[in-house]
C-alpha cells in the first residue's frame, strides 16, 4: 500500500535541501526507485517535504541505504517524520498514471 511521508522542519533551508539532493544524486538513483513524487515547499529558510512512496518497505530501504550519507553530509534532520497509509490518489489527466499495487 502506498504511503505519504511529511517532514516539517524549522530551519531546513533551500541550501540544505539542495546539498542533500546533490549528495543523494552522487550516491544513488534519483529520483529513488519507489518514490512516486516529492514536493518541497515553504519559505526558503523553512522548507517542508511531502512525499508519496509505492509502499513502506521501499521507503524504509531508501531511508536505511541511501539517506544516511546525505543526512551526514548535508545536516538535514530526518528524525521526526509523519507517515500515513494512502487512502486515495486522484490524478489530473495531465499527470502520468501511478503504478498499481
């Protein structure tokens, strides 16, 4: 079942986000396999993140295998996330379809 992850961080800047993305791109596939989409939003000094993943197992593997180096190098804090199972996904016809389970 698909999951939603939400991370709201005081002080996660666009610079920290860009550095984290750079490190991940250097070390693994980007976007990660199993990530359906990610939205980074908010003020430049106070970003939040909303992601949708194919399932919890894929997300957990990504957090275990790919994120530690990026977290260490960029300093982004991923210690407190909200995770929910997806009830429904509605896509505009202009968006590519999401793979079924």
